[in-house]
């Protein structure tokens, strides 16, 4: 089975390659598009609002504190790389293997 190139595990941390669609009608995972996971967020791409909103959305989705979600690449663009330190759950709508019905706890 081939490993997806839009996510990887690194010492218990989840590294996600994402494509963000700002100013969406709702926050949501929108599936894999090419080599990235597409995320829709309601925040506009103004003065860091979209990045801040994205961090909150991912922290809630993966059941971690905001400080455990780090933007490691793509501060100003729509394509970003995110590190989630030791996620406690994997939301099934993320498309990451191992997610079942409801959020899958990891601990």
C-alpha cells in the first residue's frame, strides 16, 4: 500500500501538507487534492487571521492545545506545512488512515 505524500508521522508528530481555502462558508476538511489535504476555513486571509483560525481549527480537530499546532512552512501562501505535536485523536473527515466513526482517540 502506497503512503500518501500529504501527511507523514515523525516521532509521534503528524506533519500535514495542506492547501487552505479562506473565506469559505464553513470550516471543513475538503479531501485530498493532488499532493495536499484541502481545508476550508471561514477566516479571510488578512493580517494573519486565516493562519490563526487555521491553528484553532486544527487544534480542536486533533484534540491538542493551540501551542501544539505549528505552521512550519507557508506563512503567506495557501499551501502550508503544519506540525501537530502528538495528536490525541484523528478526525475521520481528515482522510488519514486509522480514523473510524467519530474522532479516533490515539491515547
